[in-house]
């Protein structure tokens, strides 16, 4: 009963910026880890960044110093600020969340994805 909806993708020139948002809705007690993954055509889905409920972050080496993940726990929303974008960042970006239900169990959920295209 949890839904994740991404927004903010689009077309941008190399060196530009985009800000992705992902809002969780439904019935749950809380959200542990939220993250962003990306998948380019013909490639494996890979972790871009993640953030815990307490604000601890992890980033893929390829995006360190360029991307910043954040979250608003009151809104159940996670963001990904992407700066200095490169053509190799082009992919479908997916939001993920590890959700704690009111019975005390964790379940993973995925959004539908949002396209990010960076032109050279």
C-alpha cells in the first residue's frame, strides 16, 4: 500500500543541473533508507545515492562532489540535486524506499522512474 512517485527529470546540457523529487504515500509507520538508482539502456541498475532516516548519506564514486541527496521526513520525500551533469549520467532514475509498516516489518518499494538526458 506504498507508492513512490518521482518527478523532475528532463533534458539538460552538459554542465547543467536538475533536481529530482520522490514522494512516498500510503500507510506505513516510517521509512528507513531512501535512495536513487539509475539504469541506462543495456546496463545494470546501479545505486547513485542513499540516505538514512537520520541523514547519513552514501554516494557512488562517479557522482561524489556533483550530486547531493536529501530528505524531508515530514513530507516523506527524498531529493537528488544533480549539478555538473555529464552525458554519461543519462539514464532512467528510480527512487527506492525501505518502509517500516505498523507491524514492525521492512519492505522495499520502487518508483516508476524518471528520465534524465544530458546532451553533449
